[in-house]
C-alpha cells in the first residue's frame, strides 16, 4: 500500500510509534537494563541482548516503507512471546503494551504489502 490518503497516513503514524517504542525498548535491552526481569522470567542473560538487537533492527525497519512488512512480522513474533512470558509469570496486566504493539504491527504489516 502506498503512503497516501488517510489509511496511508495512519500506517505512517503507527509505524513511527512502533519505531520509537522498539528503538527505546530494544535499546534498554541492548544496554543491559532488563537483566533482572529476564532472569525472573527464566531466560538467560544473553537472550535479553538478542531480543534487544532484534527490536532495534525492527524499530529501524518501521521507518522505511520497503521494510515495514518484515519489521511487522518480526515484532508480531516477539510480542506474542512477550505476552506469553508475562501471562506465564502471573503479570497479565503488564501484557497490555505488548498486546497493543502486536495489534499495531498486524495493522502495519497488513497495509504495507
């Protein structure tokens, strides 16, 4: 879909919001700011850095129209994992942000092909 008209503007705004979210959250993970959380959830420390790098790359991907679909696909998988992790850890209320991000990524992905 081209970035013109209301739908195109909505995709662009959603893409920018997702880019900001994943550049920020991914950056936090890359710089080791969530070690305790990942340990609490039962993941090894290296997993935090891997997820962080992937999230930063997805954040960059949302900024360019040709890579939005791929960024959306990656984020959908990561957010599904985040929701599963939070629900399994008994923190279902914290799954709201990943759920909204997943829905936005579905919207962007559907309208970026």
